[in-house]
């Protein structure tokens, strides 16, 4: 049986997540426009710096920093950031971003996965229209980016969002 298109793209984003180097959660994403993949990204340290998997520790984990807080303490560049910096804005206008997050310790999908507030800002400015986030192997959420503009989360704190 042929795989439904959004899950096909989410499968590719999940493959990208397998390249992640975070010891907490690994995300992968792809940006697609007109049924063409224009960029991929996964979570990992900036080029040339050691990854958490190389160091065998996560600073945020050591400090027991809760999910969604103090991203400045994280070594990783988020998957969405890596994909966005790899694609020209003209190609992202009207595109869709497909994202999958998996927990490092048990490989389960991240519950209520979402982009962090910083990545949401980048997605908004990139011109991407929709974000698809995997919840299970076959279920996902479709988010219209305009809702992130209309419901400005920078005015409130959501400690459960993002990585």
C-alpha cells in the first residue's frame, strides 16, 4: 500500500532525526515546496564543535533544566534552524516544514513536540506556511504558521514547548 504523502515526508524527517547528536531529544526536519525537498536539518552542535554524543554528557541534563527553558545552555542547533539556514528564503516562501522528534533514551516520539519560540520566529520569517509534526508513526498535526503569528507565544511562557 502506498504511503500517504505527509507521512512519507515525515518518514524522511524521521530519518534526518536519526543523525541527531543530542542526549535528550533528537529532531529532524525537511522543508518541502511543490513536492520537492529543498532542505533538511537535524539537531546537533555547530560545525566543528563537539557533539553531546562525543562528550558523553548533556549540560542541560546535568543541570536538570526542564524542557522548553534556557536554550542558551544547549550545544545543539535545532533541526528547524539547520534546515532554514540551508535554504534560500525565496524557496521557503509558501513551503511546508515536516518535523519529527524522538527521545534519545527510549526512541519514543516526543510527546506534544513543537518548535521552540526561537524556531517559531525563524519559521515565521522564512515564509514557511505549514508545519507538520509527527505524534505517532501514522498520526501528525498540521499547523498553519499564521496561527503562530496571531497567537503570539512570545507574550506568554510555555515551559512545555519545544525541545
